[in-house]
C-alpha cells in the first residue's frame, strides 16, 4: 500500500542505538506500509502532517501528505509516502518536533537526508 522511507541519518542512528534490536525496530516502522493510519498526529506544516510512532520509550517521527491520510481509504493509499526523519526519547520530544517544523518551514522536505 503505502511506501515507508527512512532517511540515512535516522537509519544510522537506529543501528547505533539499538544494535541487534535494530531489525525489530525497522520492522515496526515498516509495519506502516500495511496500516498507514497508525501513529499520533503532532501537527501540520502546510499540507504535510508530522506524526509519531512509539517503540519502547522512543518516538519515531515521520512526515506524510495530510490530505491523503485524512480523505482516502486504505485501499486507495497506493502512492502515499511516509518518510521517517527523526527519533527521540521522552525527554527531548518537544525539541525534536520543533526542529522538524523548523526544517519543513525553512527548507522543505528536501532538508531531510
């Protein structure tokens, strides 16, 4: 259904933090391909929605097209792209959300590599 993309910097951070468990973490993130409505909506920047997905005390943040998530049914979400961009723990949650918003406002989606 939907396509899940994980930025290279986040992938390196996951591998460094979780080591052996990183495969399980990546499978958890990829589970959004079959159910893209998962996750908590944190805010919007233009037409993009910032959402979070929790995994054992960590939060993984991704951005997607807000119109498609809200209006289309699951079987029509074929070309939806979910891009995971950052991760944080509970203590740095708001800083990370503000950083994502700032990057989206100033640079756009291309600011995440």
